[in-house]
């Protein structure tokens, strides 16, 4: 005898992207699944072989006009069909009217995920939020081949999610080989969170980081050394002239290649010699014949073939009139240059070590290929970088990573080979590097990241953006993302911003964003078979992003602060 209660539920409305179900007794409808709520799955069938699966979006109560028991109305969004135990996304072969509606069976739910991705392409970092027995794999190739956005308010588990995904990526192996796999990940860590999660990573803070100024492109150089707000053409022209001349001066290649050197060529130049050149130009004078003459070991007239002689310090000029020259017009520029060159905080970008490092050393270091620090993950701890040069540093590193992908593909394609070293670039708190703001202080990093967002995929360079304020990120960048992991968002602007960028087909399920618990997320995108409410697996080695336990600390006895050591660290 079958004692299972009869479930009185029926479909009362069907549309292409919505079905309505009327239920007499909701408690009995829950029998098939313990946690029936928004995000749960329904099975709507016309016979035993074909069933439509739908996600519950909301439900309401309709009172009976005659005073009888109220009815419950469930709105659900169709996601696909189950035929003979296999899930197919979409589909319209369900005969109308449907004969039966019930909570989905465990085997139906597993069919959505287990058969949706080829075994060799499965990448799993979460389980179904409403049923921890169901793992939710994504297509790893699609997931990493396109840009990813992870958003969530403070305390939603965003940093743990980033760490878990990257840990799984560095652990995955296609066969039983020893040592590192071929994953390459660069993380911009603004709060020093990820070192604990990746103890074997290549950690580059201001103490170890060397970013040679001579690898900056023209825009980055001018943002660092020029007062761009002043828009002084004399400064800009003499600076460009000095750099091109100095690159040629130090170049040891053939004359044909030397003539091709330009302002953006990634070649060495001496910034102190640039300073001497500009100081000399600031002192120049003309003689009665309208020539600018200088005294070095001999007397010479300034011109295209002799300009490089001004790279020496303290040359004398022989002229008497300053008419038509730069005499005295570069004093402010000289002061700015000297302040930058001799600023101890900028040792990592203009110090003596930057003159000895090679282009190859720099690339190997930032992508984790340096022999003594070979690693899958390179963490750029930018917490100690002065704010006024943060955008420039992020721009330089991002641009170099992009160009490694570009030139590696170009080189390998010319040899009939495929790209072999794809790179994922992670921007923690991405709104601080690439905001909507049009302020010049963000221009360099914003342009570099936008370039990766628009073109990087073709060259094996993709983005992972993590942010608690998605509404403040450049839409050019955010709109290029194909996979979204949206955790709890409490700010209405952020919720609406995410909803606008997500596909219309997911319906109203995004309304759940404010009520997600820590570690819960809405997983959406090309890499997953259907939008899913998931619980991200916990990190075995978490990032150091735990909150300070105020009450416990305040309840403890008084503790002294080591002010002397604090100030010493602060000042140096």
C-alpha cells in the first residue's frame, strides 16, 4: 500500500520563460525535497520519458473568496528538458497541458550538472546550495578562456571564492606528472590577503618588486614625470627628444635597427642622463650668429648630431642671448624630475636596481618563470606602493603580461604552433584600478585593463575581476565578462548594475542577491549549463581576510602598541 500523500499541484499558466503552479497544500508539496525555497527545482512532465525542469523564482498566497484554504502560487523559470535521464538546455517539446508537477528528484538535478560537461573539461569548486550532494561543475575551458567577474559585499566570502578557484586551478593535473602544472596566474593584491592562501607563490611587494622605468610607454612616462595638468609643450617635447636620443645612445645594435628606435621602444635609457640633458637645455643661450654653442672638451654647436653630448652633467654654454631658446623655461620640470628620481619610496621603479635588471629578467619575474622563484601564482602586493604611482605600476605590469601573450602567440604561430602559456590576471578590488571615473590618475591602469578585456582572449590573457562595488567598475571592462559569480550584494546600485549585465533569460532569480549567506553565490554564464545557486567549497588554506574580532579584543586586558617600531616601519 502506498502511504505517500497525494500532491495537489497543477500548472495554471505556461509562457516561453515562465510557468505558474498552483499548490493546495504547500507542506505536502515539500515532501519530495526538504528545503523547497527560491532556487529549488520543479519537475513538470507530460509522460514518464520527458520532463521540463524549472527554477522557483518566487511564490505567493491567494486567499479563497469563500473562506476555504488558501492556494499557493509558485512562479518558476524553465531551464531545460530531461529525456531518458539526460538533461538538455532549452527545448519546447513538452506537450500541453502538462500532466504532472512535483519537486525535482535528486537524479533529475544531478542530470543537469553531471552530464552537462565532458569529464576532461570539468572544473568544480562549488556544490548546489540547496543540496550539498550535488556538485556543480563548470566547463573549465570556457570558464577561464573568457573573462570572469566575482562580486559581493564585504563579508560575503568573495576573497575565499577567488582563492578556492585559483587553488583548484593550480592543483589540477591532466596526468600523473611531478611538480608544477602549466597554470599561470597574476594577482594584484591590494590588502595583502592572498599570501597565506598561496604559500608557494612568487610574492612581489615593494621590497622585491623591480619595475624598470625604461619599460614604461610614452603615456606612462609622461604621467610619472610630467605635470600633465600643466600641458606644457616645452616640457613634453624636450622630454621625448631626450629619451629617444638616449635610447639610441645606449643601443648597441646595427645602424638600421637604431634608426627605427622610437619613444615607445622597450629599450634602456638612463634617467639621470635625461635630467642632465634637460638641465643643460634649460641653461642654453644663443650667440650673435643665432647658434647654441656648448663647451665640453671642445666647443660644439647644438644640433641633431651633437645633441647626445648634453647627457653630461654641468656643461657650459658659450652664447650670450637667450632669445628663442629654452633658457629658464624648464625649472619646474627639473624640480619635478629630481623629486621623482630621488624619492626613496620609488626605488623599485627609478632606483639603481632598475638600471641593472634586463627586459628578460623582468618578464620572467612578473609571470613566475624566474628559476629561483618559479611559481604558478605571482602575487603583486601593491599595498605598499605609493598611491600616486599605483595606476602606472598596474598599467605597466598589465601591459607587459598582455604583450607577452601577444608576442608569444605571434612567435608560435609563425612556427606553426598554438599558444602554450595562457595567463589569468586577477584584480582584487578592481574598482580601484579601473573605475568609471575619468580622472587622469586612473587613466593608465584603466586603459591597460580595458585593452585586456577587449583583446586579451585572442592572445591567451584573461581577467578575473573581484569587487565589492561592481557599479563603480568601468562598464567597458565589466561588460566583457562571460562568467559571473555574484555573492551577497546589499547596495541597490550594485544589484541593479549586475542585473543589467546578466542575460534576461535568468528571470527574477537575481532578486535573491541581498539575502545570500556567506559563501553562497549565483553562478551564471557560458561555462555552466544553467544559472545556479551554489555554495562555494571552503578553502583548506584560506586568505587572511578574516574580520578583526572587536568584542573579543576589547574584552581582553589592555595591550600596548609598539609605537617606536611602528613609526620606524612607517618612516622608512
